[in-house]
């Protein structure tokens, strides 16, 4: 059974300006457990960073309570907090003259003497953090020489070296390309797999979060819905949280799409498997209407065929999706003449 790390009770977060308060999120009863990767999702300006600062002890909540390992966060000393919670912010790291090893070693600051010297155990833990994140190979390089993806993994290594029960990351993939974003998420999944820690990550990458998170914290209407990603998809909360004029969630593809009027020819699409899936995606992108009756044209997809998997109108054999779209447009133009 997962062990609780963090719990909030009737938490409200926001800002105090002069004599007034601005509440961003309220009524939050949230939980983080060991062995779980939790993704915090929400539109821009919805309060994700404010919440992270509040539960990390950087910003004081407006009301309510945050408990960390069964103790109120406000009662935890800074040194004790640094042994229980590590934080990776979205800001780009100032390179300075630090090497990768030097930066990761800073994660041992809660445990070292006032001189900051590393013991044999500290060095062993730094080595483990570098190995766990795949950064040992460039331990002697300077931070300024690294790519964004490499640098982000080094920041995670520093958080690991802190040996905390909870790691919180605020938009760690914001500056990364798609392969690096996927790699970071896979790394975070591996880091919770042994059940020794909980990880909370704030992200805008909805599709990757849906594929990797054990639990979502979903910001909507100044509160947070929490649960398994699939449950929040099926009950409509995910679509509601990101609903904008002209946007809708495609439940079969698991992504948000721009709604557009489909005025193209009506296509009866038949088949199954991966080739059918990508054919469907291409036809919808091209503006065709997929129907079950009263079609203008029919397209049959053969999953196991190699040379001409697509059959149009029962007679035209097509070798690729590109040629399929060309043929359908030609047939449609001929019909209109």
C-alpha cells in the first residue's frame, strides 16, 4: 500500500496585496503518495506555480494546512524540509563555473558540515544520482556546455542527491524538444518505480502526462480535481478544464483538437489496425467527413497488405496515404464537374 507523503486540508493559495487578498485556488484536499508520479495540469494562469510554491514552503498559503510526512509544513525547519522535499524550478540554470559533478554535489548541502565537505557516503550518493539520470558520462563538463535536455537531467540528479521523499518539478520540460520531453517523463517514471519517493510535476504536455502519470491534479474553476488520468478523461473533467471556443478533446485519439467545419466528401472507411487508425487521422485532417451511410466514396484498408493496402471504390488500388488523398480529391473534383 502506498504511503502518504503530503496532504493538504482546505488549502487556499493566492496573494496578499496591501489589505486585500487574491485567492487563486481554494478548498484543496490533495494527497501525494510514495510510488506515484502525479502531474499537475491546467491552463496558463490557472495557479499551478502558486500552488507549487505554497506546498513547497516558498509562499505562505492564504488559509488551510499543508502536512508533510504527518507534520505541518509551517512547523518544519528549513534544514529538515531540505531533507524531505527537493524542488526543480523551470528557470534556466545560470552556468557559472560549476561542473555537472559540482552542481549535483550541492544536493548534499542538508547533510554536510558547515565547511561543505563531502564524506565518502555523500560521494557515493552523488555517484548514484548521476548514474540514475544518465549524466555520469558528462560529470566533468561545465553546465554551460550542456544541451537543455542534459541540463534538466542534471537538475533532477541534484534533486535525487538530496535524498528526499518528495521531488517537485515546475515545468521541467518547458524548454525541451519532443524526444527530450519523453525521455524526462520516462526517467521520472523509473524514479518512482521502487516506491521510495513521490514525484509531482507541473506540465503543459497533456498527451505525455496522460500516458505516464499515475494521478492527475487537474486545475479547473479555481479548484483541483484529482484522480487517475483515465477517470478524468472519461468523466469530462479534462475537456472542461481546457475548454476554449473551437477546441474539443478527441476521446479516441487522446488529444485536444481545433474544431472545424467538415465540408469535404463523405467517406465510408472500412478496416482496423494501425494503418486504419492513421488513415482515419489523415482523412479527418484533410477535411473529409467519415460516415456509415450515404457515402460519396468508399475506402477499404487492408492491414496485412504490403504494396497496395488501400482500395478506393472497390477498384482503385493505392500505395500510400499521400496518394490516397490525391485520388480522393481527384474523384471529388470529377464528381463536381
